[in-house]
C-alpha cells in the first residue's frame, strides 16, 4: 500500500461529479431556516467551484489554478468594499458577508490551495486538508444557520475526510480515509443540517464509499423529521 499520488493529480476521481456529500441536498436545505438557505446555497456553490478548480489542476494546470485561487483570495479580502462584482457568485458572497464572514471564506480557499501544493499528497496531507476544509466549511455553515460567529463551530472533519475519499483517484488512500472517518469520535452538538451532513458522511464511510442513494436519502429524511 502506498500513499504516493497517482498521475493526474489527487482530486481526480471519475466518481467526483456524482459522489459529493453536498450541503445543497434538498432534504438538508429544507432543515435550515428559510433565512439561512440562500447563504447555505452560496456556500455549497463556492466550495464546489473550488473543488472543480482542484479537479482540473493536473501538473500542467497547477499554476493556473493557483492564479485563480489568488484572484478569489484578493476579491474576498476586499469583500467589504461596495462596488460592482465581476462574478455572480462573488456578488452573492458579498451580499451575504455577514452570514459568510470573509476570514472563514479565506480559510476555505487556503485549505484547497494547501491540497494543491501538497507534495506528496499522502495520508498526513489528506487529513490536514480534510480537517482544514471541513472545519472552515462547517464554521461558515454554522454562521449562516445561527448568525453567531463567536461560538465554537462543530467539527467538519468527518465530512471532509469522507467527501475527499469519494473524490480521490488513489483507491488505497481513499480506503484509509474512510477508515479514519469511522474512527472519529461522535460529533458534538450541531445545527440539524450539519448533523445530517456529518451523519451522512459517516454512513457512507462505514460502507467504504458504496452508495445506496435511497437509503442515504431516507437517513437524511429521518434526521429531518426526528432529529436522529
């Protein structure tokens, strides 16, 4: 078993377009207060955009991907400046800057850049990325749901690990990430949409990435109805 990154880049699974554990799942969105749904949708779209940059960033494209990430970093750093935005998603994020704070958006961008630059992309690098991305994502979602940036956000590591494993070209490394997800302690208190996302990730990891769509949706629906 090896932790070396296969040719073509680490984030390059053909399953990736369909395997994501997305916050934009309609059942999860329905658990959120109506006022929070636009911010959650924008957050999911932003993370998906960063994931797409990573998926297309093979060795020949890595510098271009860094330039795109640098552009997003600069724009987010200046998000409080009132002006026209050249990108519709950026305009959305600017409108929702109180629900999706710039420092946390920057932390999400940083996590994706660290993944792109990790050499080799081994188990340790994968876990650092999953923790950084997952925690930034869950902190942003928690802000959108509660309006409170000061509280301790729930851990997004389980979601980060499992979602990464589903999108890896390296099957051996993906297996180790599924196992690591299952070894994590039970989640602490979290808003119901985030609890559902965490639970969804742990169920998929326990099946080592095998997907049974109707069972996953039924489990999410049960959490929505009964909270567990």
